[in-house]
C-alpha cells in the first residue's frame, strides 16, 4: 500500500525538491490516458510522466521518434484531466526542440497551454542547453534527461548501458551539473552504472530520478505498462513486474468470448 503524505494536496516542483532535501524517495510512473492516470494518481505516485514512450506502448512504434507534438498534447491533456495530486511532466517529442530554441519555446508553450501540464522534459545536455534555457526563461519548469536518451537511439545504435567509460561518465556528470545551474528542477538518469548514479545524485541539490540506474537516485520511474505486466516482450534487468495483467486481461476476454459463443452471456438477469 502507498505511504504517501495525505497532507500534501498537490505535488509541485517545490515539493519534489523538498522530498530530496528530506531524504524521502520520489515515486514516478508514466501514464498516457485518463483512466490509467486516475489510478496512478490515486495510488500516491508523486510524479506522472506523459512520456514519448506512448509512441511504443500506445501506438506500436519501434522507437519514440515518430510521435508528434499534437499527439503528445492529446495524451497529456487526457492525463491532466484525471490527475488531482501528482505533478504532470510531459516529454517534448523528437524534432520539437533540438537545434532551435525558438521552436523549443513554441513547443513547450503549446504543451503547457493546450494540455494544462505542469512541466516538460527534454533529453540531452550541453547540446540542447540553449533550447532548455529558452524554455526556462518563459517560466516553464524543465526536467532534464541524461544517460540513455531514447530520442538518440539511432546514434547510440542500441539500448546498451551508457556512460560505462570514463569520458562519457565525466560528460554526463558535467551535463547534470549544467542542468542544475541553468534551472532544471530535476533530471532523469536512464540506464547508467549505479555508482555513477550515486555520484551524480550526491553532487546535485536537485533530485535525480532513475530508470535502470540503480537504487541511489532520489526517485525511480518505470513505464506503467511494463510494471503492470501488460507488455511481455520487454524484459530488461531493471524492470520489476508488479502484476501480470497480460494474463488477467487475455483470460477475461477469452472467457467473455466463450460465454458469448456458448450463449451464457448475457443471462436473463443481465437483460431488460
């Protein structure tokens, strides 16, 4: 059962910061639609990410690259309508901010105005600094994302652990400090060595949120469909499945099909 503090009526970026200061871990999950977001919010998660992983789990694409800004706004608006307590952060999708700070600002403002979200997330370090600064200058809270950045997956050539070599690890640490200095309220660390996660988390005053980054991040995030066991093919070491909804859902639907075929549904009691 959740042990969240019922006295906190609304999670803000300030509350997220206070959780790190107090040494309390931050729980985060993805959500992409109204019904699931209601459940996630009610369970006590502090941060809900409307991730561009919707491209994978909702639309069936191989990567996060195809999802558009309009589609992200649709998903984000659906989530925001459901949420009463959690902080809602929305991914800026691939192509909506890289290399053009004016485009980044337009994209972030559209998300905030059209969805009602509370913050945006942007992947990358020094190479996207200008875009992040431009978005922050408009008063939009930004969450950073370092390590394995799925929008750059073709550059990486796969989903292997990042920053195992000293040079890349040092750059990640420098990028993390830069993100803090320019005003990001938090940073996601994805699929990096646990020791590096601890080093980064200890060196920053802003919270880190890990996925496949070990236990020493200030918080953890998973993709909701992976945690619930709805997806079956994705089996990384870092994923803990808390349910097997794939089996439950397919079993329930299979029983429904049988009942219809055998004329057992609807019964007389279920008819008018």
